[in-house]
DNA sequence: AAGACGTGGCT
DNA sequence: TAGCCAAGTCT
C-alpha cells in the first residue's frame, strides 16, 4: 500500500475530463454554460435527483420530461392531485419517493415561498431528501462544496484508493477519501463529474480503465483489483410469495380497482384487489361472489426482497353498488400506465386472453 | 440498525 | 436463466 496523501491535482484532472465529456442530460447545465454563470433550476435538480435514487438515467429521462411538462414549477406540483402524481410516477418504482415528492413540493411551497432552500440542513429536513440528495442539490444547484456520497462515488473511491473493506463497513473511509478530493472551486461540476465517471467509465463490471482520466493515480488499477471493488456483503436469497389478483369488468368496460394504503409495498398506488402475497398460499378472497375464471398463465415479478407468482382471476361485475374501499373506473378514464408494473402485467395478461 | 422498498437492463 | 446492479430514504 503506497502513500495516499491527497493530491490537489486529482479534482482538476477530473474537471478537465468533465469539460470534454459531460453527458447531455435534460436537468443539467453544461459545464461551459455553468462557467459562464448559468445555474440550473433547483426544482429540476431536486426532481431529477429524487428520480435518480436507485434508478438509472435511461429509466428516468422520459419520466423527467413528462413531469416537467405537466408541472413546470414546484407550486404546480404542490397543487396537483395525489392520484395524478402517483399515476405519472407509475412504473418508476420505489413509490415512497412519489409520496414524499408531493409532501416536499407542498412544504417548499407552503413553508419556503416556493423557493428551494439553498443549504444542506434545511434541504435535509424536507421529505424524501436524505444525506445524498441534500448534498447533491446543495452542490449542483447552489455550488456548495458538499461531499456527495452515492454508489458511484463509493465505487470510484474504493478503486482509486484500493480499499478492500466490504460495504457498508467501508463507508466512513470512503467518505473521508471523497471529502479530501472535493474541491472548493466548481463543486457542482465536480459532483456531477464523479457520478458521470462512475456511471460510464468506472462502471461496476468491466470498467474502462484504459480511457479513465484517473487511470494513472488509480491504486486498484495498479493492483489489478478494480473490477472486484467495492467488496460487498453477500446478499440473502429472495423467497417466493404467491397471491391472487381479481380483475372485474362491468358490462360497459368499467374496471374495479383499489387504492393501496399509503404505507408498505406499492403504497398509494392503484392496483387490483386480491389476496395478501405470502409464501404459504393464502385463502381465496374475491372482492365479491361471482364465477371467477382463473387465467391459465400467471404473472411473475421480482421485487427488491421477494419473487412473486401472481394468479389472475376474472369475472363480470354486476351492475349495482361497488364493494367497499374499491373504485370503479370508467374504461375511458382507465390508463394502464397509471398502474405499478406488477399490476400492469396482470392487466396485460387478462386483456391478452380476454380481448 | 437492519430490513423494506420497484423496476428494467445487462451479463 | 438468474443474479447483479442503479445518482438512497425511511423506519
């Protein structure tokens, strides 16, 4: 292990690379414009950072465009209906983000006059903004020299300094290294540069060390250990749960759905009524008595912590009162894209067999 | 403080 | 195919 005293040229090297290779992203102000004094809209920085939590740029792009077209400013988002925001978020995952997005927009509008606070601590106090996002907004939107720690930065630091301690134990050491490198000039561009580097060149598998701006100082590259870093604790295997979803269609095409409770899996989202999802098969629990027909195929879906095998049963909904806690949605008002993916899979399966 | 919390792309 | 992985936060 060679000496690891901080090298003040490291951040400068990365910023030079970023000036030439920064990705063109819809929420980003290009480095040339930033150097000319143009700063990004904090609303767009916040929205993009929340969407990017545990989510790839490729998945976020279209959602970002739809959100900003529909709600161009934080006050507009704050005034939106919950169901519209949840529907627009559908498919992006981690739905607590959407619930907190609305809470945050309403807090910024009501408590901060529609202006995002420009300091880390007040950002951190807002719903859905944790240590990473508070630092990222501070740095990117307000050019504050925050230490921005995300998965990219952890990986880049683990490799640059050849740190073999497994995550999450390595986090303090990785953060100390990141703090050493964070520059006082252009901290916003620097933060975006490290994340770009991690997302493109210093990727988890087969990093492109040959074209990396930090290939010379990178200790893992010298040691040949870059592809195996950072080390991680082994993951637990996912159990398989099973359940039944019930799709009821009235003669005029209207569909019977439920709004899921705000907490827990798919919280706040629209879905088909059904049994709980459990490893041991649960009792049949149709929303009303009918001649339910089970589809031959089944939905397979994997969540963060379990696999799901979902059987789908369909029936005709008779005219009359709607069962409690369920919503009848006219077919013209029903958008499959409002459903979380697992529910949309069930819909696709049913419609493919029924229509 | 460890587990809950989604999804799609890549290997 | 099955597992790994992504610009984390909340409880």
